[in-house]
């Protein structure tokens, strides 16, 4: 049992009230059902661009620039290529 009265519990001002939609997507955004998903066509066109890219690692199907696994990252509609290719 806490010795603090209820009115001494600090407010947490670090929790964003409105998510910034312009921020960079992160891997855990795939766990958020509110993050919009890409269509299959968009995923495939993004992956086709990656496969031609000098930063693409065919072994891991990953990006050497951002370190992401591209089969996952391309599913996030708001994700972007770190060098602006898509
Ligand atoms: S995300 Fe961009 S930099 Fe990374 S492999 Fe794809 S096209 Fe290349």
C-alpha cells in the first residue's frame, strides 16, 4: 500500500496525445492495427525497387541503409525508403 496521497501522483506528460503521422515508421508499428497497411501491389512495387538497389541485401531481404527487413517494412503504408527511392 502506497503512503502517497492520490493527489501526489505525478501526471505523465511524456505520453503523446495525438500520434505524429509524419514520424518515421518503426518495426513495432507493424504491431499497431491502426497503422495503415500497403496494398499487395504497393508492397510488390516497393520490393521490386529494393531488389534493384545497391543497398539491398538479397540474402536477408533487408536494407543495408535502414537495417529493416523489407518484406515487413513494405507492408507499412507510411514507411519510406531512407534514400528516397520510394
Ligand atoms: S529501402 Fe531504399 S535504400 Fe533500402 S534497399 Fe530499399 S530502395 Fe534501397
